[in-house]
């Protein structure tokens, strides 16, 4: 009896199978693509901007800074990454000793082919570009200059936790980028957290294929020209990323023009031999060359546009899942 039942079920299964096979030109129907894709959620990224800003300005040595650092490490752990932290006492150009904290999240830690994503999470201690001179000694909120890049990477972390990419991905939140000397062309005064990490990589001999730095990636009206050092050190990868952006319909953001040379975290990564690009909002209609509220008291969440976060986040996600 059991045997008969088994035979009937097997027969029915075979019939079902063969009927679909003999379905004429339907036979060419493809199975799902093997490479995963993902839909970057810009509302989620916007929430991550808000949550960082709710701590207050994340200036090294302050309570908002330490609380936000805990929050960032916690989020990355929540999204399934292997998280390590790197703490260091660093000396800024004005002689201040700061407790700096780099936060590193690894996805697929054993994969040899890796991409490094980075953004600075600290805030500038002075709004020294504010039109009101009485604000020059108050810290910036850094909704765009700081929180936006971190927010896009947190949303990417959330997506990577749900759908592992084929390659390894490392997310590095660097500290103490923005305590730099704006007056004198003292380039080494910037990106102290990155400089420390380059001298002390979280893994000996760490060699990703490429790096992508996100800086000021959330303001409305953003334009990402091809930044000078990115093209100098990593032209092929710049072309690749801008092509991916174009294919996703974001050419209005990833404009096909050559931008200026920006001293930023990626410069130190490139000097260490890792080709690294900087996706950074450059403007031709402001005195600073950056968004209008750069290093002012008005760099607050109201200037953040989810459409900009989407253009950047979707482009980077598409690059990661293209490997
Ligand atoms: C300079 O102004 C020399 N570099 C800009 C780096 C920076 C500051 N990125 C965000 N804030
Ligand atoms: Zn800044």
C-alpha cells in the first residue's frame, strides 16, 4: 500500500516536471540572477542621520562623541558585522590631546577580494566658516559633513547583514578627520584618525582592492564631480563607479566632470598604496567649493535630502554586488 502511494506520488511529480519541460519556448525562462541586488532605503539612511545628530555635535572629547561611538559600534554589531575598535591618543595641530576612536566592521572577513568603505564620524569643533563670527568657536552639527556618509554606510551595513555580497566588505568609521587647520595648507592636520589607522591597520598587511570614501553625501543639490586625487590614484575605479551610477540613473549627481583636489581621508589611504576614491559634494557656486552650510552652524538635518542619500547609497551597493 505504502509502495503504491509512493509510486503514484512519484508519477505525479514526474508528470508535473515533464509538463513544464515540454512547455515550448517557455524553456528559455531563466532562474534568478546569481548576483544579489538590493534596494537602498534612503528613509532608513535619513533616520541614521537624525540619530547621530540627536546626540549633539560629535566632537572628540565630548559626551555626544562617546555616546555616538557606542551607538555606531552597536548598530554595526546588530547588522551582523565583526566589529573592532581602535582607540588612540592623538595630538591635533593646535596641541590638543584627543581620545580618538576608529570603528571597523568586517563582512565576509575571510574573503581575499575586499572593498573598503569609509567615512568620518567626528564633527568639527568650530563653525569657522559661519557668516556670523560669534559662531566661529561653536561646534558644527555635521548633519552633512560627517553624519551623511556614516548614515549611508550604516544602511549599507544593514543590507549586507541581510544579503552577503560575494566579496569581503570593510566599513571604517574614522575619527578626528575634521580637527584640521583651515588657514595654512597644513594638510597633515586633517584626517588624523585615518592617518593613525594607516600606520596601525586593524589587520597586518591589510590590502583591499579599492576604497570608497563618502564625505558630504546628503545635501540637496549635491554634485559629485570626479575628485582630483581619486582620478590620479584610481582612475579605472572612478570610471567604474561613475558608470554604475549612470546605469542606475544618477548622472545628475555623479556628473561627468573633473573636480578639484581635496585633502581628505582618501589621500592618506592612497599614499599607503590602496586605490581609494572620494565621493564628495563639490560646488562651483560657493566660495568654499563645498555645500553652502559647510563648517557653519546651519549644517543641520534640514539640509539633508533623501534623494541624494539614495543616489550615493544605491550606487555604492550596486558596485559591491557587481563583484
Ligand atoms: C580641506 O578643507 C583642506 N579639506 C576638506 C576635508 C574635509 C573637511 N572634509 C570634511 N570636512
Ligand atoms: Zn568638515
